[in-house]
């Protein structure tokens, strides 16, 4: 009896390369995805993951290498070529035009609105009005809307680039359900994530990129997070406790930022906190419990209706972020591109906070050059693509978002999910930096969407539920179960 021939890989790339000027984004990336599997694509920021996905999506062209689908070579010169080859993508940032309605966006990509509605209903997601402007839709819903858009094309290979980074746990479960369903139908998924627990939970195999080339293909079920980290970073990979220090109780510095019973429409309902000099105060909460509005209010970006806000003991009612910046209170937002000038140079971005007006750029501030160079050195920012910040990897962009305030100076730093979507090595650098800043007397308010992150770096942790702070925890007691219970409003206040 003749044995059945082995089934060809659904997707196989061989030594794919891409260069942007002098920057090598991909050196030699080979990848094989079998039919009916969930395959992770792992690597530190700048390893080339997103570049490879963009090449496979027809968004950018590769400089060398080959791409085969079901054993036949394909040329991906445009996104339509990828769709016709059975490759569908959900990109790291939603591929939707903010100032157009949902329906207008769907028609731009030739997708049936009814098919998208069907997928959203299948995922049990509230279907937004198709006449709604995309910019009015919350980011988690946008991510699932983008997923439904990709699924409507019925791709054989669904490529998901960091889709879970901005999603609460219940939506992550929804995405995992779709991935497993897609696999059960004989299709495949290429999954990019920095959350290694997700890889262990849902992926069959994982290919690791390092410095623009594939270095390993592993089976997650045969190892653990440490195995994956070592493959990603090589020997000497850092531990997850780089920002942790032995604590003799929370720092007892003076209160520099205080909220008393803040209310803001339905988002904040009597929210109170005290932030002291020399401490990192962690904030955790499930999606939509008011934490985002809290940071908007504290940074001066959104008003509050009731309660009181004090900076170094003085009441303030900011009318804009500049009112808080003048008082030394600055924000690092989750969306790093909101904090940057993507088309401008690294120097201009790091120096931007030194200038008060556009016209003042004509006269450089004294000390600008050493401040910028010192920040680059301290944060180990990759300068190969320094002419445009948008060319930097996500992790380096986040370093710039933090670094501009280092160059300008501040007293209180508000960090809203600053490590979202960045690799482990860059996370460790940010942990160390924030710990150093706090030890030097800065006050840091730190929101972490990953519950396991806050105990690593914070001196105290507060939990926000239904628009108010309901619990304060010592990091030593804040295991994931305790935080989850508190985030669901199930823990008694222990402040």
C-alpha cells in the first residue's frame, strides 16, 4: 500500500529580507506554518516580526527571499494579492480610518458589512452602529471589529499581530475561541504576542526571530516561559524582577499628587488616591472601570466635575495638559504615537518637551544637545533609524515617549500601560529606569493591564472598580487571584 504523501505547508517563507535605507529590518527570515495549527511568531522588538507580517500582507515588498502558499510561489505586491492567496491580517494598530464611519471603512476594503456583523454576533460582541465614526469606538471593540473584518474574507491563514495587547481578559478569551475554531476548521493562525503565557496556552508551535533572522522553532507545550525567553534573547536573558527591590514598607515621602473624591460623568465615582515622592504606585483594574479617565483627569487632558485635585498640597483645576506639565506632572500614554511626532527625528522628539511654542524651535534651548544625548545613552535607544521616529521599533518608540520627559525634567510621572506590546528586554529596561527615578525622588503612578506586572515593580497597588479605588494591597500579597477578585469588586477594602 502506498503511503500518503506528506501534506505541504500552508505557508513557507525562505530567507525573506527587508532593508529600510541603512536599517536592516529583516536579515533572513524562514518560517513554515502547517495546515490546521496555531503558530506563534516571537522575538524582541526590532526582531522583524511586524515587518514579516507586512510583507506577507502585501503592505510592503521584500528585498529578497521567497514566499510559498501550498507549495506554490506567490508574489505579494499589494494587499489584494495576499487576500487572493488566502492570507488575512489583523495588524498591531487597527487598519481603520478614524474619521470615517464603520461602513465606509468596510467598503474601502471590499468587505460585506453583513458578514462582519455576523462575525461580531458570533463572538457575542455588541455590534456598533455602522454609521458610527471609528474614532468614537473604544479600542477593545475596534480590535474585535478589525478581527471580524479579517474573518469576513475567510482567509486560510489568519495573521494576528498583537491583537490581545489592548484587550481585557474576557475579550482575550473570545479571540482564543476564534483561533481554536479556525484551527478546528483546518485553517491556520499566525499569532504575534509578547505575553508568553498566551503562547503556552493556545499555540502548537512557535518560531523565534532574533536580529531579523529565525533562530529556533519550538513546541511550547514542551517548555515554559523561561525556555521561550532564552530562545528570544539568547543566553543571559533577564529575569522578570529587574524593577523589584527589597521593600521596608512603602516610601514615606511627601504627598505630591492627591485626588479626593473625583467624579467625571459616569467614569469616575468618588475616586481618591495619594501619590508620594519616591514611590511607584500601581493601578490595576478591568477594562472600562475608570482607570483611563483617571489618568486623563490627572494629566489635565479631561475635566472632572466633582471632588478635588491637589499638586504638592495646592488645589488645581487644570484646563489643559500644559497646566499640569507646568506643575511637573507629565503623562506617558499607552498609545506611544499619541506622544510622539512620528515623521520627525529622534532628536526633535526627545527635545520636544523643552520647548513651549513652535516658534521657539528656531532658537535651540541651552543644554538641549547634552540632554538629548544623555537620554539616548541612558535608555539605550537604537539610533539607526533616527531620522524618523516612526521607523523605530515599538519598544524604542516607547523609550522615546518616556525619554522626552527625562530630557525636560518632571516631578510626577503618570505611566498608562507603558510596556503594552513591547518585548521582555525593553520591559526590563523600563522597570529599571522607573525604579531609579523613584529612588531619586520622583513620584510615579503606574497602570498595568497585565495583573502580574504591578507586583514586580510597584511599592503599593490600588485597584479601581466601577470608577473608584476599592482596595489597596501590598505587592507581596498581590498574587493574580487576589488582584482578580479585587478587580471584580469581590475583595473588601484593606487600605
